[in-house]
């Protein structure tokens, strides 16, 4: 619906990517769920932990008053929007923690809110915003701890020690490292999901192409025989009823065989994991193919014995011969074709010739038939050469591997 509205010029405006936008933009969707439970749990931890920290630092830092508790609640409440607006939240918690620190309140879990906001911003892709917010907070800490402490509460405060600065620096590095690790893992999971989806689509496309080739080869051959015999039956219906009856019998046989093979192909779609009810056709059914061609008025001479081949190669060889004979019936004026089978080392060679002449502009089968033969051969690592001969006929030459390839 949306795509149709876009084509008609209506509907919602399309959102184009902004290549000039940096990672300060909020990348998370605005419809992300609200993290109520984690925020409530974090609020309890921050309030309780700050109370214990105030008792432990009594006399060193300012006591917790209502303003301090409001700052703690604001820092925690901001985390509700960390998935929808990670940039605003990371800066908001950093500023709140800076005000808390500048007011001389006890060191404690208030910095945990900044860590959570920074983590959410980095994971969402807003790395620059997270690093900037942390840098601002660290700068405020240095100013307060080494210079502004003379004019800020509590009274009589002394400059911070270098050990404390090392702890703060380690805390910042740990936050950034954990956030970056989580972001890297998240991107890796996204890439894995995309690769799996792409592989699934590729397998589906390959299977769809295989089914299309099978249906084309089955129907093209059988319908060609039916078309020829139907023409014979119509021509002889009044003058030679017995010959017309023979043509109708051929049509019935060819259509029955085509329906059987179509059902076999469709069964693989209904139950991909189930075993086929009938074996796939192979070169051992070449006499049947010759008989069907004879019913269509084509005499086929077979030279060579069908070699033993792996199932996939055997099916491909059969379909290539079938399609080549179908093209002779449909596109050649010759009523005689030759099929030559030869095994040479690790390859089997198939040669199908007719003497022509061509009967149409698409002589030799320039449509999906030749494309399907080439795809079958290429899937097995073989080759197909097809084209007119110098003497006016047409030749299909296929070379397929006679041994099963091992996947490495």
C-alpha cells in the first residue's frame, strides 16, 4: 500500500538517508519500548547507594539535602528516554552529575546514570555524543577537584589526590570499552542476520530456478509432442480416422506422462525434506524419449551406451537431450536427429545433431530452452555449445562431469 501511494504521489513522504548527518543524531526508533523496570531498579540503587555514600563521607562532603535528591531523581528519570533520545539523555545525565559534583555532594552511584546513558548512546551509534558528554564531565571534575574547590562547598575542602584521578580515568575507560564492545557485538549480530537472510534468499532463488527449469523441460517437450499430434489428428480426422485415433492416443500418453512429472516436481515444493516418490529421470530412460520423439514424427538415432552417472548429472544429461530433441521438433524441418553419447575420462560428452533446415526465426531454440541447458551444465561445472552447423543443421554439444564433485 505504501509503495503504491508513493508511486501515485500520495501517502507518507519517503525518508531519504542524510549522508551529511553525523552520529550525534538519534538513530534509535522513536517507538522503542520504555525501560521502566530497569530504570526503577536503577533509581532505587542510586538513592540507596548515595545514602550509604553520604554516611561514609560524612564530614568530607556536603550532606544530602532535598536538592541533591532532586538531582539524583532527575538523572535517573532521564534514563527512561535513553532508547528514544540517547544523545539528549547522555548530555542530560552528564550535566546533572556535573551539578551534583560541583555542589559538593558525596561521590557515589550518581555516576552510574552517566555510565548507563553513555552505554545506550554508543550502542545506538552516537559515539561522538557519548565521548563528548564524558569529556565534559571529566573536565568539570578536574576543575572542581583541583581549582574550583576553594569557592565551592563543602568548606575547607582539599584538592583531589592523583590516586582518585586514576580511579576516575579507569572508570571512564571501562565505560567506553564495555560500550564499544557491546556495539561491536551488536553490529556483528546484525551482519550475521543479514548474511543468513541473504543466504536464505539465494537458496530460495536457486530452488525456484531449478523448479522453473524442470517445469519448462517437462512441459516444453510434452506440449511439443501434443501439438504435433494434434495437428496430425485434425488433418486426418475425416480422411484417415485410424491414424487420427493413433495421434489422439499419443496425445493421451504424452499428457499423462507430463502430468506425472509435473506432480513429481510439485511434490518437492510441498514437502522439501521428503523423499521423492519416483526416481528422477536419467539417461536410462533415453529409449522412452526416442519413442516419444517418434510419435511426434522425429526419428532419433542413438550412438553409444548411457554411462553410469551421479544422479544430478544423469538428470541434467537427460534434460539436455530432451530439450535438444524438443527444439528439433519445434524449430527444424528435419525429421531425423542423432544423439551421440561418449565418456572420456572424468567427463561425459553429449552431441545432438539435426540436418535442418530451420523453420522459423527462433530456429534452434533461442528462448528459455538453451538458457536452461546452459544453467544446468554450469551448475555442475560443465559446458554447453549450441549453434548452427556449416551444412545448415544445428548442433548441441554438452560436456558434463562424470564423477560427483566433493564440497570442500
